[in-house]
């Protein structure tokens, strides 16, 4: 890999790590940003909006590969973006999802037909999703929600990024679909307990009714079909442990990071101010 890599979503959970790890590997990084972004000075920032294909002209000039985040609930618009990428780049690594919802499946299919050499990453739920509990944990040491027994093999964003960086910088990943998990399946109640153990005070899971959770999400303005999709997925996760794959270790030669180590890195977010 000699040319520059375009990182989309570079200010996001995974893209920020991809950017940092590419820089560490000595690779030149260009970030697609919608406005001035707080990124390392070595990163070239080029403005563009993924929802407006015409805005990407400057960002794609001279690039060799792309880390592609498609942060929308529909694949609409991707068909116009891919030819622009394919005109300049040789390769794309796409951040999909293990859930492979309809729009992610459509995006994967478009990418597979784009003419670019492709690698698809299908991560399971991110460990970083638990930051949504941080405020409740700091305020009262309790997380309220339905389906405490829903199990997930939470994956650390640094591991997703490490796999992306391997795929972007080494041979052998063309046409690969990498399903990525952390090393253990943990229920939501267990995740909360681990957070308490790491921050040094008990944190409890308080089960609420599905109906109550549904009302709360609707009150936030979320569409009913999205809310019902989330609740249905959580109900299915109570049926048994979540699958665990060996892919992170196989690709990076390092064991997948545990949820406990992720929490230790982010402990201040969960610690009450004293
Ligand atoms: N959370 C999970 O558990 C999970 C699991 C599997 C897969 N995923 C997938 O991961 C992806 C999200 O990744 P993430 O969590 O790393 O991202 P994120 O933290 O949600 O950040 C989104 C990124 O996309 C950028 N962005 C948003 N709209 C844009 C636009 N119109 N044009 C250009 N850039 C735009 C944002 O840039 P700005 O700074 O400009 O806002 C930001 O860098 C989604 O596709 C999701 O389906 C998530």
C-alpha cells in the first residue's frame, strides 16, 4: 500500500480508531469530514458529504483505498458514490453489521458489484454502545431497561479498526466477509455488573416492562418500526448466548479485547463525580 487511504466516518467510534491505527502503521490518511474536525494534525481533512455524491470530488482524488462507513438507514445514494470511489481507488473496506438488515445487505451487494476489490466487516454490537448507560450509572448506579437477559458478544472498536487496517494494508482479504465479536457472550445484566466491578461500586440492572421501554423510545420520536425492530432483536437475544467468532485473533494475531478491558479504558465516563 503506497497511496493515501480515505477514511469516512473518521470522527466516529470506529473511524477514529481506524485513523489512529493507520497513522501508527505509517500510512497517509485523508479523512472525509463535513466540517472542521478534531483529528490528529497528520490527517488531511477534505470536506464532503456522503449523502451528496457530487460533494466527494476532491476527497476521492488520488486515493488508493477507502474505509467506508455508510451512516444511513438506507442504501439509497450509495449507487452514485461507488463509481466515484471506483474511478480512483483500488479497494474498499466496508463497515457493515452482523445484523445485516435490509439496507446493509443492499449496500454489501452494491459494493460487491462495484468493481472495487472489497472486504466486508460485520461486527456485532459495539462495546461503546454501553456509553448510553453512563449518565444513569453516574447518577444512580442503576440501569433500567427491558431484556436484562439479552446476550451480546460486545466487540471493542479498536479490534474492529485493527481488522480494517489489516484488510487495508495487507494482502489476503479481498472478497472476505469478516464477522467480528468480542471474546465472550454477556447478558445486559452481566455487562452492567462488570461496569460496577471496574468502577468500584455496585451497578444494578433494574428490569422494566417492554411496554414501558417502547413508550419511552416512541416519546423520543423514534419511528414505531425501528422501536419494534430493536425490541424484537433484544427478545431474540434472550434465547441463548451470543455467537463468538475467532476472526479478530485470526486476522490480527492478538486476542479480541474483553468488555472488562474496554470498560477500564472508559471508566471515567461511568464514575460518579465526588
Ligand atoms: N453500534 C453498533 O453496535 C453497530 C454494530 C454493527 C455495525 N454498526 C454500524 O456502524 C456504523 C456506524 O459506525 P460508528 O459507530 O463508528 O459511527 P458513529 O460513531 O455513529 O459516527 C458516524 C460517522 O459518520 C459521519 N457521518 C454522518 N453523516 C455523514 C454524512 N452525511 N457524510 C459524511 N459523513 C457522515 C459522522 O461524521 P460527523 O462528525 O460529520 O458527524 C461520523 O464520523 C453504522 O453503519 C452501523 O450500522 C454499528
